[in-house]
């Protein structure tokens, strides 16, 4: 069972919302801040679990859980007999500021969603203009699959279909840099989902699936501006749902 702890916030404060968060989540967040503050780079070795527990003011068991979660989302590497290391952030160089992306920092997450809107609206516009019939077929199939599993509330299947859909739209834009950007931003978003929502989606799967279908049909019709508008609305909906879920969690009693 995960132990809930209320770690002191910056400057020794204890925010009320921390009392309702799993201990490993708080420790994982604090560990990422520690890595950033110490300017540790990919490949750098971290203290032992016990050492990290002392630095972070947590128990060793909770620290171990936090390390496991961060390793699972690709932020740490645990090598048996060697120790705990900072892992390379997805698709970024060791000098890039993105290596210190904070998945639970609301400002970082909102910047990520803002960037996602810039990138994905452009991929939708281009896909509607130049997608091949085979690419349109792939986009439609992924959108339909996401709508079907979303209606069933199957979060795991939806996550897979959602990835297929957005990657298919990006591929149809015929620009490897846009495609890489979409893949990278979604990997960072997944880190936030794991730490903030334990892997579940922040909003309605059914609504997101319906929006995928609408975007797919606009792309199939070659309606570039409409596809762009629909994608912008889709990402904006995600943002509002994310903010609402965070507020609900922070202010529940």
C-alpha cells in the first residue's frame, strides 16, 4: 500500500493540497526538482535510495516507489548493482532545457499544452491539404477506434488509439520535424498523466473520441482550415478538462 505523506513545500510550507496526494507522487516531484536544482544531466548518478530519502525528507519505501515511477516514465534509469541515474529525456539533447521538464508543475504543463496546440493545429491543416488516400484511411481508422473504446470508457485502449490517431495526423503532414515534435510533446504529456492522474485521462474519453472523428472527416474532405479549427478546439478542450481535474483534486475535502 502506498503511504501518503505531506512533504513540506518550498521554504518549509505545507500546502493543503499536498495532504491529498500519494506520497510517492510528492517525492517524485521533489526528486525532479532536486535533479533540476543540482543541474544533473543525463547519465549523472544519483545518491542511493537511502541517501535520496534523507535528502527528500521521506521514508525509503516511498522513495523507492517514486524512483520506480520515474524510471517507468523514462526520467530515471536504475541499473542493478550500479545505482540510480538520470535518464535522457525523450528526443532532447543533454543541453536542452526540456531535460528538466517538471510533469507536475502546472506552469510547465500549460506551456506544453500551448505548444501542442501550435504544433498539432498545423499538422492537421497540412494533413487536410496533402494527405494521401492511404494516410486518410489510417487517420479515420484510428479516430473510429478511439471513439469506440472511448464510449466504453476503456482508458488503456483509448491511450493506444489516441496515440495512433495523433501520430497518423502528424505523419500525413509530411514533415519529419513536425512529426517528431508531436511524438515528443505527447511523451512529455504522458509523464504528467502518470504522475498527476495515475495514467488515466484528465477528461472524457468519449468526447475526445468524437472530436477525433470530426477532425478525421475534415482531413478526409480536404477542409484544411476546418481541420485546424477542430484540432485547436480539441487541444483546448483537453486543457480545460485538465485544469478542471486539477482544481477538483486540489480543493476537495
